[in-house]
């Protein structure tokens, strides 16, 4: 008999050692941005916050346990998630109409999923740089949400250490491990997983941005909840 | 420079965990961490340069760009502000010809604010090249600027500038009864360590950092299960503004604190301990190191302690200006040579702490109390206090009172009694537990000092009726935005938004909707943040909104909405460039026909 | 006397693209015309906004005139709507926010390629530029937001028909776009 927990009243089986997010993956969509099933959980974006037996927990790091009563898709929780997404939008510079990633961007897709229509908060308009020095990859720091997926992908899959977060609080920023601090002088190559993992348009592969026209892209027609569940199911089958 | 670094790194046995100590030495010598130092360190410590840069940019006392030969930092605590800090800062800035937050063009001096330096009973205070300056006055500012302009090394400055007094005003159980060297440890050996743990359990001792976790339970969790190594950490990262008791305890009662740590080590089976001392208290380092040395000489530390066959050593590690490192898992990260970012929990430090091993982290005062209980037994301790809060609590009292300093009170004492004892009159209220604690108004002074009523790690800031509570709310809210580690979205962005929103309202630009937005934001930051910092960052606003809604209401404009930025000021550049000053070149902050 | 709903529209720091998209409701405009009439709008020649039910604002706030117009709309419109990316987050014009205003004007009017008779225009008839472009919700209170660059004709249609038929306006997934 496998163990189960309940998410919004639905019984979900899990195995020992799994997080709530892992248990939910193919069954229930829990919004997330810094989480990716292939990498060590980070727990920083806080979009996956669920209520476990009445207490707020990050689903991506919190261990699943027998009999847990988890609340996920509730009006209150989703309202908080929308505000957290709005925070991510106002702290950076997210001009979707001029971003290559639009329509394929997970930040945007989560915002669509949560029916976010405005920014709610005042915009910070921080001064951030663009690093187009690399022949094949560019970083637009304006769109970085500090999820560290590139950091983890580089360390855990590419066996490199190209990216890191630096600074504290609102001055947090992504840095590149190179004497010049420039991407061109780093060990990154276009085939690296780290170059393809960014959930937003902060790290882009050059000359590929408009292969699929705007309007025909993934999240233009598919809610990220459906995409996420379908992906998890495919991975599960494999 | 490479020679200096090679020697330094060798002294630290090439250990990457010692990164903070190494960077402290480089910063002290060069007044910044030069790029070539980073590159060289990366090589000899086998770290990535980006990791080192990350650490440098995380801690306030490290800089990627040169600071002045004289690095002047003035404490930004509300208590320093109440003692006239701002005028002194202006004076310093004027006399030294350097803007706050800047380095003078000739590189001689830099001037900046810093978070509370733990000298609130003798402020306004500051630091020059890491040395604490106390009781700053215009006359002392004159002297300091003269010394700087004469290029006198800080080591040769008059000692009175650096004089620190302990100001112990009231003692009780812990601070009165003397404890001969090694006596508590001997008592523990005699009683047996398991039985000593039981004795501590019977005492009802709870953690003195503020959260109040049962000490014996924490130690029990740590000693359970298999592990090849365990660690004992004393949290002396006393960063909560208004707190300074640990400074005094370490200055006068260090033996007892170390003895408490050694007893804990014997109980949980640890061989290595750390004292994580906040960077602001680096002046205590030599003295504490000498005490550790003396304890080794006396057979109270090191190999085969008291002939009982167990070994334990204590290493002092200095912080580098980061309030968040008071959070136990952030502290552990910092000890490992990383940015001080709180870990995801579970697992907890008692099972996965320093280097992934079972670790206990306790407050200075907790170890002091544990040593006392071990020596004198639990009965007296447990007979004092309240149902859920046994023994005494040591408070750092400052602000508007006649006798600021250290006070030991029995748990259950009313706030009123505490106020009378410290000579506070015409009290408006007290901030208890620092910015992350609560504001108690003069109408609530019958409440009691206890975990089940008003809990505190020790900070007790008195405000009299001449004070504007919103000044402290603003100060505290800015403090949290400055100290947020930035790991999680709600705290990273939320504390900055709180700062903007409180500034808008206190600046007189708020309307009714802004209070609603403020409250909403407070609840979001409180409920969604990753750790205690974010979860308490909205407390100053929430606790005053609840008690003094009229203070906020009075500031609001009777309009539906006002912009959060100064419209007319936003035209200043264009006016200047076009040389215009006609009526159309200006904007009113509120529309003319606004209702 | 008319019982028609009065709508005013304007473009601040915008490109009129949202207005063009609005017109893309095509023949549905005829249905709409039976229910609404237009006050101040590029579609009419009315210079100042009278009392209205709905105000649609395209574009962000980049200069003093934008502030005045926005305030006029807020004062006169029961429901004020931010239409399109620029009204909501400053959009493309806000990308000048990362360049100091001095440099923007110097590049445009003093040192830019092809500039003749370099001088920064200073006629008092010209509105002055704000240091930064701001979304309109930072200047006045906004009741609804229609994202998109531009929002599609269907967004306008759905939003207005919801309002006209007394429903709380809502946009289904397919209609929410930021691009």
C-alpha cells in the first residue's frame, strides 16, 4: 500500500522522500517558477506555497507525509500567488511586447494562469545591464527573477559553474563566472543546459527568437497548468 | 598582495569555510577586496570567483570598491537617532567633506550608515575601521575629524573615544551567583551528562534568543541518531536593534558561556564548537581568544577535558555585517563561508546543521543559564518565573529612560515594573524584542515579560511622549529592507515595497486606499516569507496600525489617490534643460478639482 | 435625453495602436453604437472630456500634458480603464527610463546624427517631459486593466459588453496577453 496525502481533497499517492511538489507533479498543478524536476529544489520564488495542515509551506521543498491535508488551488492562496507574481514583474523590467520569449515565458504564463491583468505595485524600473558579448547566448538582466535555475543547471548538469547570484536584498543580481564578468569569457556554450533553462527571457539563445511567430507559441493557447501536467505525465511514462 | 594572501590563507589551513575571516583581513588591510585578491583566493581556496564575489557583496562590511583609509560607519539604530545621531552625521559629513554613503575623492575617508552596533546604551555610536566609537558628541566629532585630517592611525586615537561600559544595572539569579572556573563542568561530570540533560529539562530552560524553543529538547534531538560528528554553536550575532546584552555577557561572563557550551558538547557528543560573534563586536575577539586559551590551559577545553575522556574546542568566527545571520541556518551558512541565506526546513540544524551534521545553535544567554543550572541544580531556576517561562531574562534597556543598561528580571515581571526600575517616565510605549518584536503602548504595561505574553530576545526600547512612533516605524521598516537577504520574492520585493509605502504615507502623500494597500502588503510579507526576517518585517507597521490607527489617519489626505512620486520634482530636469519656469512648467501634486 | 453609455478615450504616451485594435471590432461597432456614444476621443472632435461612464486610457504618463489629461479623465469618468501595455507598465516609451533625460534630449536634439540647428525645444506651448515614464496607476486610481500590445478587439468587446450588460468584467485565458 503506497502512502497518500490529500491536495484540495484529492488523494495523491507518494513515495517516501518525495516533496509535495514531486507527489503532485502528474496529478495536480502547483504554480512554480524556481522549481524544475531535474534540479535540486530551491524554494525561493514562493509561488508554490501551499497550506499544509494550516501552515504555509513551499511545496517544492516540503516533504510529503502520510495524511497531510494540503490546500493548493484556493481563492486566497491564488490571490497571494498573483501578488507575488506582480512583485516579480515590478522589481525587474518586463516589457513583454519587446521580448523574444513572449508566449514561451513561464513568468508570463504563470501570470496568465493567475489572471494577472496589472502590476498592482509601483514599478521599480531598476537599472540593469544586457550582456550580448557571447556569440550564441545573451543575458538580459532586466528579466532575471533570481530563480537560480541557470546556476543549478550549470553546476548539476553541465558540470560547470557559470552563474551565481550575488548581492543582498533588492540589490540581488546574477553574475557570470569569468574574470571580465562577461558571458563571452565564461565556460558557457550554446548547448549547455544552463543556456536553455531560464523560465523568463533573461537568458536567450541568439538568432532563434522568432522561429515561431508570436501568437502561435506554447502559452498563447495552453494554460501552463495543462502544459506542466502533460510534461510530468510524459516524463512519468518514460 | 599575493604574499599577504598566501600567508593569510595558510594561517587558515586553506579552508574555504574560513572565507569570511580571510575576507575580513583583506578588507582591513586594503579597505576593499581587490579583483586580483578574488582571483588569487579563488585559486588557492579552490572556489569559484563568483562565489567569493557573492559573499563579498552579501556582507555590509566587505566592498568590491575601495573605501576610505578611515572607514567611518555611524549606527542607524532608532536609539542613536533619538540621541541626536542625524545632526552628528551632518556635522561629520560637513567637516570631512564627504557625502553619506560616499568615499572622499582623495580616498582618505568614507562615511556611511550601518545597522545597530549594539551600543544603544551609550550612543550615538559608530565604528571606525571596525573599532567601536561611543557617546559621540559634537566635540568628539571635532576630535575625530582632526585625527583623520592629521592621518593619525586609529590605533593611536585617544582611548576615551573607544571606551565601552557594561552598565549592568540589575542582577538576579544568573548574574549574581558567582561561578568558580570549571565548577559547572565538574558538576556535569559528577552528575553524568545524561542526567545533566535531565536536570536542564527539569529547569524548564527555553532558548533566550526570543523564539523560546526548549533547550533540553533541542539538545536531545541533536544527540539522537547516528552521526560521525556534531557541532555546538553559540549565536552571538546579536543584531536585533536595541540589543546589547550578549556584548556584556561575553565581556564579563565569557567563562560561564564557554562552560555552558562545553557542557552542551559533552551532552550531545560534539568535539567542535563555534562562537559566531557579530562583526561589530570584533573588539571582544582578543579577550575571548585569551579566555579560550586559558580554558585550554586549565584542562577545560581541548583533549580529555577534566580527565573525562571527551574533547572539545571552540573557535571564534566573526560576522561581517548581516542581521540575517542571527537566523540559525543563515548563521550556519555563514560559518561555512557562504552568503547568510536561511536554509529550507526541514531538515533542521539538529539533524542537518554545520557541514550537514547534527548541530545545536543557542543564544549566549542560554549557554550561560545552562551552566548555572548545571552547577546549582534546576530547583531554584524552575521555581522562578511563570508557568511556561522559567528563570530570569536579561534585558538590554535603552531609549528614553534614566538608566539604560543591562537588567536581569524574573520572568513574569510586568512591563510597568521594568519601566519603573529603569527610570522611565511619561512613557508612550516600549518596543519589546526589537523591530521584529511588538510595540506595547502605555495602556498595556500590566502585561508580563514571558514567552506566553511578551517575548523578547532582550531588546527593550523605551519611547516617551515626545516621540513620534512613526519615526521608529519608518526606521525599522528601512532596516528590514536593508537587511533582507533577498532569497525569497515576498521578502526581497515586499520589504522594499513596505519601505516605499510607509515613506509615502509618513511623507504625507497617502490617501485612504494607501492604508488598505499597506495592510494587505504587510499580511502578504508576513505570511509568505521564507524565514523569520520577512515574517516579522511588517510587525512595526502592523502593531502600530492596530494600536494607533489615528496616527496614520491623521496623515492621510482626504482624496481618493495621490501619486507615489513627486510630480513637480519629476519635471525639474526638463525645466533646467529648457530654461523654463512658467506656470505650465510645473505640476501640482494633486489635481485642482480633486474632491 | 439619451440613456446611452458615454465613453471617452485618449492616448497618452502611446502609439494609438490600442485605438486601432479597438476599431478592429469591425461590424460589432454598429451594435456598440446603439448602446454607447463617444465623448472626448480621437474618434470625435470633442476637446475636453465631459461627464462619462467609461474612460479608456491608452499609453503611459511621460509629460505634464499627460498628467493633466489623465486627471481630466479621472475627474469625469466613473470607470477609468488602463488599456494596453504602456498604460499598465509604461511599455515601450518606458524603456527610456534607463537613460537620463539629459542624455535622451541631447541625443535627440543636440548631438544625434542628422540634427540641424541643435537646440532643445523650449516653447512654452510644449509640455515638459517627466524624468521617467510612469504607468497610469501610479498617478490616478484605475478601476480596470486590459493588458496587451495591443489588447485584441475581442478584449475590448468582451470588456465593454460585460460592463454594458451589468456583469463584472472578466477575461478568459485566451484573451489575456501581454504582447
